C-alpha cells in the first residue's frame, strides 16, 4: 500500500492579493496530484470547506498521521496556515511547501524552503510539466531523508529538546482504513445516485450514523439527494448533521433551497434571510432567497391576488439585484433580475441597463474556464430577452448537453414560459422560443 500524502490547500477559484483569481482545483489536478503519484505516494486532499471553518476530527487525523504532506501557501489562506502549524508541531519532516511564484511569502514562513510555480492568465498553473517534476523530486528527497536528523519543521529546528509525539501504529492503521473508507463511500454514493432515490437511501443507510461520517461524505450525500430532487431527504439529513456542519453556509443555503422546493416558504425565507444578515449579501444566498420571493409572486399571481403579486415581484427583483451587486462575476442573480423586470407590467426600464452587464459577466466566465449548465442557460435567457433566435438556439443546444440535474432544465423552461406569457399579453410573441421551451421541458421530464 502506498504512503499517504495529505494536501493542504484552498478549494475552487479564489482571488489572491496580487489580483489574480487562482483556480486551486486545477492546481491540484494538473500539478500537485500527478507529482504525488509520480513520487510513489497516494494523494489525499482535505475535504472541501463545508464545515463552517471548524477543522473536524478526520482532518486532525490526516494532518497528524499522513506520512507526507504538501501545503500550497498561495494567497496566505488562514485555514492552510493553521493546518500547516499543526503539521509542523507533530511532524519533524516530510512536509513540502509550494506557492505561486508571483506572490510574496508571508514573513513568518519566508525563511522556509518552498517551491514556486507559475500561473497563467486564467489562474491555472503554467509550465506544468516542469513544476510537477520539481515537486516530485522534493517528495522523493523527503522520502529518502525520513528518519535522518534533518527536519523541515521550524518547531523541531528551533526548539531545543522538543520531540515528536509517539503515534501508535494501531492508530495509523485505523486512520488509513478510514481514509480509504471515505473514498469508497463516495464511490458507492455515485453508483447509487445513478440508480435513483431508493438506491441512494439504501446506500446512505449502509454507511452508518451520520454523526460518525466524514463531513465530505455527508455533503456528498446531501447534494446527491438534491441531484435527484429528493427534497425531504435533504431536510431530514440536515437535521442529523453535526452542529458545525449543519451551521455551514453551504448546508444552510441548500437546506433553504430544499425547503422552498417543498413549498415551506416561511422556513426557507427565514433561514436564507438570517444567513444574509450574518454574512452580508452574496450572489448564491440572495439568488436562493430571490427564488423564494419569485415563487411567492407566481402563487399570488395564479390566485389572482394582483396587489400581493406585485409586492412579491418587486421584492424578488430587489433581492436578485442585491446578489448581483455583491458579485458582478456571477451572472445567475443578474439574469433572474432582468427576466423578472421583463415580466413587470409595464416592463421595468432598468433591464436595458442591466442586460449588457449580465451578458458581459457570463461571457467573461465562459472565457476564463469550463462553462457549466447555468452559463449556457443564462446565455439562452439573454438571447430570448433580446429576441436573438440564432444565439438562443446555439445556447439551448449547449445547455441541453450540459444538464446535470433534471431540475435545472425545469427551472430554465419555467423562466422561458413566464417570458412567453408576459409577451403574449403585450402582443409581442416570439414563436421560436416556444420550441426551445418544449425541448427543455422534455429534458426535465427525462
């Protein structure tokens, strides 16, 4: 069995002080993981940041018990530095550091040896082959030096008489089993997800008590239920989660999403509004709360309660706008605001100012990385709003090819239906848009 190498680094795309937005997932998959494997080690990455900043028990175990560790110090991420401090306190050697070469290392770690790597304009690593080889050699050197007097931990270098704690072999073996268990658990969930909700619930029951599972596995299960539109299962799972995980932003946001899908609007609104009050507006949280108000507008409109409907529509637009203004790079709340402005009677003139801004935001996102369903769906709605048939058909084809979860296509089809209905009342029909709407509806049914 290969020695384990734990990777300490941020996740996703994050801006750093130099102004660059680093694609840390690409750094891991393109540079770090291949180098670890080439050095004859097995890479283990920290669970994604889903536990509200609280380092949970499996994280401590990995930090202490992994034979090797690689820490990416790019951006001076607080969690990474805390984890590195823990590692240096218990492991005299076998910890390798790296950072984006355009960055200045913080004062406290500047004397430590660290491997610089280069970033391209899109935030992904460049000169990947050279960086991989350099990191592989450092890991091989660390492996060869294990047990020697040389150390890479400043604690062991500078504090006389300080010795490493004794880590029982039994504990190490138990840890290794758990690390592999987490990987196996996620594979089982992926297989069950493809088989449907009943298979997923059965697999979840076989994993054991939620309180005893790693956070990453629990969140994987949580989002697997979302993929299958198993909203009640999401709510029930959230109630069983350990408090730090249940209080995390991701879980609370997605719980609000599930509650709204169950038409428990008051609970969803309260949960999401509290999150905004605590942390300020965000594109994701405001986008979800905007959907709550949008659904309330739709219900009031269908009940012919026109005054109440007008109030909910204005509240939905304001909430989406607040989310878009919190992060102009995320077009999702922006396109929802524009669409709802189109649905007002008369239409909100602010949509003409917002349309090019939203269009620019999604096009910049497309230019910088791999687009997902929502990027193509946003371009589709923009094209329909602008009555651009060619662009709409192209975006629809791309969106249909990128559908991951059936409710995604359902959401877009519903938005197009609302636009169509509003335009019909103004004798402003766009016949070709109905065909696209039908294709999305078929996809959501399938």
